[in-house]
């Protein structure tokens, strides 16, 4: 695994802070009714993404697919955050021309394949993407994310079985933030160790501290190297926590403020910042500069999105079907 250096910690801090502030701004825009529909925020789970990005082959063949809590992942993979903000505001400059919205951020160019609103639907799709990588011998690995609620879907078992049978280059990652909407893990099954679902398929599996980017990077590196060798999939349970509700409409009556505050004591951003300060990786002035840079970038994203145009009615017809020149798809259907 690539060494976790001073530069990595500084990047982690700036990236995770940007993701947190980006989501905070979206929450404010939602209240102003500038973001419509549902809005699911990633606050608290940033280490799961930061650790994975450290070991991914960005700009290469590695890909990522996830559920509807999907705003910051494409930013981490290289998508211009202004375009993500524009998509959430329904503008034509967005990643899906304003027609995907909060749940459906995509960027094929950067290897990010959504953003899926149907619970668990992305699990077999991720396995299918990995099958394509194996079939075409691309050397890529697909990271397939889902929540603890989606882990109860039958499609997970079908995907796990096929992935092991065909030794697909996929890493299945459950971001266990404790609650499926408002239902705790304890109420959904007679066991709370979700990672043990992999044992029934003899799939390498295990729990990971999802609040620590170093622990995430180590586990992801081992899993991705296994996939690249042709040894098949891995199932990792990232034990993490979300500081906000399931969505903006969630009153959070199922948990106490004291519980949330306990988890704030292990905030991934604070953990990284503490290491930066303890090792004198940056001065207070340099940290303040990073904070200001993040603040300015978020404001640039808002300005860009608000000044962009809404799609025209004609676009409804223009994007119904777009022919791709794939060798295995007929030119005419």
C-alpha cells in the first residue's frame, strides 16, 4: 500500500472538509427549496471514501458504484464539484444535465457509476461491471457500496454467489452507519455482524473501523490486490456513523442526541486534524488557509449552479436514448 505521508494527511483533511462543507451547504439550499426531492447526506462517513481513494487506481480502470448517498464520491474521484452542485440544483450544467438530481450522480469519464435510488439495486450491477472487467481483461476492480439496510436484500446473495463462482474482481462494501432509515441493525436480523454474511459463500470478509481512513485504506488495499490477482471478491463491513438523519425529512426520533455526540468524539475529520497537529504537518495559519480555500470553493460551486440555466423542455426528448459505439451492441436496435 502507498505510504500514508504528511501530504496524504493534508489531502485527507482538505478533501474530507470539502465533502463535509459541501453537504452542509446542500442542507441549507434544501431548506431554501433550491434542492428538490430527497437529500441524503454523507456527514460522518468521509473516512470510508478517503481511505478507498488512497488505494484506487484513479483515472484508470477502477470503478465505483453506490446508493443514493452519493454526492461527494464523484468529487473525490475527480468530478468538478461545481457540476455536482449544479446537478443537485437541477441545472443543465450538472453531471446528468440536471435530470438525475440528488440520487443519480454519474460520471463514466471518472469511473463513477451512481447513485441508485432503489435499495440494493447497485449490488448486482456492481458485480456485472466486475464481470465485464474480467471478460475484457481490463485489470480494473469495482468497488460496490451499499448500506446496512440493503444488506438484507435478496439480490445481495445472488450477487455474492455469482461473484465467488466466477471469481469476479469486485469489493463489496457495506457502510454500516447503524440505521436503515430509522431501523437499527439489531432489529433487522438475529446477528449484528453484517460482514459474516460473506462466510456462507466462503468469501474473504471482515469488519473495518470506518471512522479511520488508515484502517479503511489497509483493508481496501488487501481486498483490491486480491481482486487484481484473480482471486475474486471480498466483503468488508465499514463500521461508520452518520451525523445527520437518513434524509433531510428524518426527525431522528430513533436515536438520542447523546448517541450522536459520542460518535462525534471520533469524527474522522477531527482524527486526521489531530494527527496533523501532533506531528506538526501544518501550522495553524496553514490549516486556516485550507479552511478558507474549502469555504471559497463551496461558494464557487453555489454561484456556478445558481447562475446556470435550467434544462429546456426539448431536453426531455434529446436524452431518451444515446447510441454508444460498443462492439457488442448492434448499431441499430
